[in-house]
C-alpha cells in the first residue's frame, strides 16, 4: 500500500502517526516538509481531496500565523500559499495520503480511517497513553445507556437525540469508554463522555476527548461546549475555559442538557476546536 506522510519529526502527533502506520505493517514515504515543502499546486490538490478550504491546513500555534495576519477576512489562498512557501512551519501536520484518501491526522488515530484493516494489537503513544479506535454507536444502544447510568450521567434524552455517539476501544479491543456530540452549525455540545473505571489515569480520557472533537470538526463544528460537575480540572487541562451560561449561544442554552438534565451547579466550559 503506497502511503505518503508529510511529517515534522519535532511534532509528537506526527511521530505517533508514523508509529501507528508502522504498527499496521506499512512503511510510508516520509516527506519532511520543512526541508522539502510541497508545491503550491500540490497543496491545493491535497486540500481539495480532503474537502477542506486551504485555511484549515494552516497551523496557528508556534507559527507566524498571527504575525502575518493570516486570520483576516481578506486573506486569499494566494496569500496563504505564499506564506507557506516562505514559512513551511505554517503547514499543519501530519498530512497522510493513501489510496483511500487524504487527511490531516490530528489526533494520530484519525489515520486509521485511511487504512483497509485496523491493527488488532494494542500500542501506546510515545507518552505512554493508549492509541484508541472509535466506532459510531446508535443513541439508543442499551450498552451506552447502561454505561452512562453507571457513571451517573443523564440518559433521559438519548433516544430523541440527533447527536453522534461513539464507543472507544484500545486497538486490541478493550472497551475504554464512550462520548458523543450534538451539532448546530459550528456550535458543538460535547456530552456523554466517560472513561471506564480502572482505565483512568493513563491519558485515555484525553485521547478520547481529542478524537471526539476531531470528529466534530470534520462535521463542521468549530466551538465546543460542555457541562460538568466533577471534571473541571480535566477539561481545563484540555484547554476549556469556564463561562457563564448566559453567554451560551441558543443551540447550547436551549439544549436538554442545559434546560433540564444538568443541575444548576454544573459548570459550563467552552473552547475553540482547532486541529
């Protein structure tokens, strides 16, 4: 299987993606794009194959993105391509190309979407946390409802929810937990997030949440919201900040979670979703 990875060896996500590919028995062609930047025409082709605007392939953190004013409404693709040519660090990573498609693989597990067969043996990231695979489950799946009840999370609105829900397992098949989101335009309500007791403390919850937000991003979500009573420190480590309920957009303020299911003591958190 011919696979190309646009790679930055200083990036942990990029290194983990390579490790996961090799765990699947694939030795890709590695392009260190800081040394050999893709031509502008190729970048446009990659973005088109992803179905993304070129803007979504630019990295903001740790780059001159803000300094160059690339977030402005008047910036066009010609200006973005010129900026990438001058500062290749602006290109987000890793971009993976296989016969099944092209993806910006953040987190690394999204690369599994591009493989015909998912490896079946467990593997840990370079920080010791487990790689996960997700599988969409029906909102009415009784296993989801049972797990949520056992965790003390609401289930009353599950059957009527228009959201997307996922189970998460290690590559070897051990169930780690569940999570879901409800989407309204660019606003995303994260909900039903749980990690099974006994599997906490190894980074699985962080990996689960990042993978869930990447699925929401693919669906068009750009800002995440959630209610929590007991996991404030966890979500703050993921970059969420507390906010007043009055500041929530209608899609969040009028959700069943906000109106009835989450107690008044639950804190509202939000963060921008960026890969």
